[in-house]
C-alpha cells in the first residue's frame, strides 16, 4: 500500500473544502416509494459533507447478487453523488458468527461491483420480506411486521470464543499506518451499485485475542478485495460497530469504529461520566478521527447543533442523531449535515 504521505499528496486538492466530520447513516429502510428521498436531498444540499450510508438489504446482502431492483436503483442513485460513500452491512454476532459466513456476505457485496445493468432477472425480483437482525430492531420472519425493540442498544455481553483458526497476515503496526484518517477521504469513486466498504455490526470490544484476530481477519478480507470496494487509494472503508468504546487495538484494523450507539439519555449519562476525560467515554482523543457516534431516541427539543458541534470540535470522524429508535425515520439527515457545516 502507498504511504500515507503519498496518499495525502494525491488527494489534498479533492478534500480541501470537505468537512473532517461526516454523517454516518444506518439506512435500514427499504428503497421504495420515495423512502430514500430525504437522503438524496441532503446529499445534494450539503456537498461539502461526506455521508457514509450503510445499506442493509436483508440482515446483510441476502443471497442474491445483484440485489433486488429497488436496491439497484437506490444504491445507484446514492453513488451518483460525489459525497456519498455506500457501505454494506454485515453482522458478526460479537465474533461468534462463523467467519466463513461473514466472508460469504463480503463476497456477495463485492460482486455488486461487476453489475452492469444487463441482468434482466434483477428487475424482476421484488422485495417480499425484510428480516433485519440489527440490535435495534428486527422483522418478524412470517408477518413482515416490525418487532418491539430491545430495551438497550448497547451490547452487555460479549462472546469470548471463536471458531476461526486462521493466522492474520498483517501486523497491527503495519495495518495502523496504512489506513488514512477521515480527514483524507476523496470524493466517491463508485459507479452503479459498487460499494465503498463494509460495516461490521455487533462487533466485539474486548481485548480477547480470539475476538481481535476474528475482526482483523474480517477487515483484511475486505482489504484483500479493495478493487471491489474502492474508497481511498488501495484502502476500503471498514467500520466496526461495538456500540461502545473498544480495546484500542481494534483501531489498527478499522478505518472507523462506532464508539457510541445508544439513546440520547444514555449519551447524556456517558457525557457526564466522561467530562473529565473527553467526549467519548473510554476513547483517547487521538482516536477521535476514526470514531463514530450514533445517537437515537433524540427528543424533539434537543439542539442538534450543540451535540454535533461538540463532536466536530473534538474531530470525531462521523456522527448521526435521529429521533427514532430503529432508524426508520430519515427526517434528521439534513439537520445533522447542516449542524456539521455550522459548527
């Protein structure tokens, strides 16, 4: 991989006017009947802000490639905006899911890059069932109705065993020096339904060596397919989502980590506890540029600008706030982008 200095020299002109903080958007609604229009509007209205848009057809990519026609249309539209970076959703079940199943999901997403629009079967497929298994909501497999959300959005227990036996090929030091920060990301290079990278949900946060090796292997598998996930020079976007501060070693393998994902009330509690140490409890300031904050269940009277402004001031890489618990509402996307620019 090229050195970070070489990379910066190549991309400095393209990022000079781009905000260092971007929007991380869990886009878990199905792209039909104008459902994604608020996202398109925000992308057009705030071209200076990078949007990292996580797409999730069916608790991951599903079994088919290319995806359903609605997703082809939706992702293609997202990729038509230079400031959109589309990211594929993959769950790891806190490093307890079979690593081969994780790689299979990555393989399916990677094949999206070869879609040329000539597959007529794609236009004939229609969405019949959503079965999201994201920790915030799920879909009933039989009735296609949304189940009640769980009481907590932050994982409380972590699996400490894994079935993977493979040996990572990169050292932590090498990986940490090859991943550029969020301040050096060029405009979207993707066309069609090509994605920029992978979002690993239900990621572990402990220092357990087996879990760390699992996530390293998953991240390196994405980077080994970087030609199919163009984001930066020979580097794909890899986001881990433990929902809380992880062991610092995980930053060696992810371009970004969601260090906080929970309700607004929980954010206030975390902010109060961590006021002496920093904005995000358990995260060093030096890792803020690779950090992401996702706050849900935000009351209507909350000043988004104040929350987002604090994140921008501390150099947090990505941020998102929304009023609902399960990310189905998209009304706040433009508000978050506006707050980033106004900070």
